[in-house]
C-alpha cells in the first residue's frame, strides 16, 4: 500500500516534443504528490507538486494531471529541451502527527534528443 | 544561502566496517531526513530527525542509526556494513510545520561503496 508505481522506466523524446510520465498509488491517505528532477551526481530537486483537491497544476512547461478516482497522476513536459534530460521521480506523502515522509517511485530516465 | 551539504562525497569501505555520514541542513531548516538510493532506484526513507530525536523510521534494520545535533546538523551511522549497503545516501532538510515541511531540499549525497 505504500508503493508508488512509475512508468515508463526510460523515455526518449525529440526536442520540442511532449514528455509524459505516469504514476499510480494505492494508499488514499496520501495527500501531497511532488515530482523531483535529478541530474547525475546531484540530489533530487523539487520540480512541481499537487494536492488531491485539484486536477491539474501548471508551472511553465511542466504540468501535473491528477486523477483522484483512478489514483493516478502524471507529469507532462511541453516543448521538451535537451536540458530536461534527467531522471524524474514521482512521490507521495501524507501528513501525520510525526510529520511527513515520502514514498518515491523508481524513476524515469528522460533523454531529449537535439 | 547555503543549501544542504553532505560529507564526504564518496566513501569506500569493506564488509563489516562501520561508517558515519554527515549532513548540514539548509539554513533555517530544523528537520533532517535520510534516504538511501540504490543504483537505478528511487530514494527510500531511512529516518527523520527533529529536535534531536528520531521522529519517524522507515523499514531499515537497527544497523542504521542517526543523531541530530543542537545546530540541526545530523549524522547517519551504519554498522556491520553489507555489500547491499552500497548506495547513494541522501540527506534532505525541511522546516517543520504544515506547508513548509512538504518541500524537501536534498543534498548531493554520499556515494558509499562496500567491497
């Protein structure tokens, strides 16, 4: 129940194309869903996040779509650029009296071809 | 504004040895979490420290222990190292309190290799 599933494992997109990464969860107690971007040799960095009370959130070229009934959410990267080439992790967390901890998906390695 | 800093960046140990990893949180942050990231996998939660106490713990054996100091910096200790402990160890800091404790700031990690 604590797992977050993520697909695809890897993705190759042409410059200017749309990159789509999908995640699914089981635990309906999760109430915060962030996406992290990780470059080689670096720690993950928060990209964008959403709560289950909205179905979509957009920040620049990055959009999260959230389907509460299906327990799925996805990251869309519009006009993908070679600089977007990185590994992307979806995550889920829930607030408890002890604070929050995060469950991460296994990651998607994105390559954007010039 | 200094971000999360971790030391050392790389470490090589042999089976059975003990290791200590260090983390300084982002300025103004009071909560430190540790994650293990195996090659090709997502980060896995080890534990979280707040007010110098372990507040939450993931599914890791007692060989993994930690400490938080009054200045909010933290250490991760791993005893009796196994080959399977080879991974990137990430420290993340947040500020306690609803809304702010959701934003994890990660360091660049310590790459531990156990031979």
